[in-house]
C-alpha cells in the first residue's frame, strides 16, 4: 500500500509526490485511508518550530494518545537521541513498522523497535476527527 512512496525525496513544506516533509507524508498516508487531516506547517528544519507545532496539535481533542489501536497512527518522536523535544512525525503502519521521511534519506520504513528509534518515539496518536472539537 505504501511501496510507491518509498524513495520520494524530502522537501520542506512538501505535500505531493514530488517531495514530502514528515507531516506531508502523514497527510498522504491518511488520505489513502480516506481521512483528510488538518494542515499544520512549520519549517521542517526548524526543530523548535516543529516541536512547538507538534505539542500544540497533541493538545487538540482531534488527536488522542493511543495505547492500542489499529493503524494508521500518528507516530511522534524526536530526531535527536535523548531529546525532550518531539520534532518529527511518521505513521505507524502495523506489524512493528512506521513510515517517515527525513532530509537526505527521503521516505522510508523503519521498525519501531530498532535501536535507532525505540527510545526516540514519544507515542502514537489516533485521529478522531474534527467533529470532536464541538
């Protein structure tokens, strides 16, 4: 379902197959499941701005922390090891894997249990939709 996304280059503000930033990829994965997510934007390479945007979005009632749920789930994580600031997103796609994109790498799939990511993932979130904002 996502193999055609692998290798799409990272592009700050990217929202198409010509290039995606991390949230642009999240939007595309959810779109393929028939879910239109709200737009959020912060310059992808400005870690502080991204972190602020992620924290603000997590506080909205449209995202609920997931203990166990079916994919897709928003994966929130830190790029830097042992950072307290979450500044990267991806999508948990099931069976222990998540899809995300990074500068110089592009879209790829990694294991949530890999040494590179297991201590950087803050949590997973279910999108419950704008109707919960009423």
